[in-house]
């Protein structure tokens, strides 16, 4: 009888933990929404880092640089990306709201 009660408590605790984690995932932003709105064309990488902080990922291609914030691998529902030209100036940004 005691084993059944313990098993039920463990299952309920795990289920509650999963629900809390899922709610956190759905309601969390990749980085500050207000900060992301401040990012504009022509800003430098340093200016973007000053506003949004260190990116969760950086992709450097021959013709562009991408700063990525959020995404499932960082336990965030949304993804925000800032795109720079090869000189390091913002050319566009993306937010998957």
C-alpha cells in the first residue's frame, strides 16, 4: 500500500514539473523584447551585444554574421536573430513571435 502511494506522489510530482517547465518554455522570450526593438540597421556588433547581451549562438559565413538568441536549445520558445554584413553592421533582424 505504501509503495502505491509513493509511486503516485512521484508521478504527480513529475507531471507537475513537466507542466511548469512547459509553461516556462511558452512564456519565455529569447532576450528582452524591448531591447530587441532598439536594434536597428547600421548598428555594430558591440552595440547589439550591449543591448541584448552575449548571443546564444554566432554563425560566421563569408558574407554575413548571425547572432542567435533563444530557441529550444536554450529553453526559450521563440528565436530572435540579428544579421550583420561582413563588416559587422546590422542589415536586418528576425523574431518568430
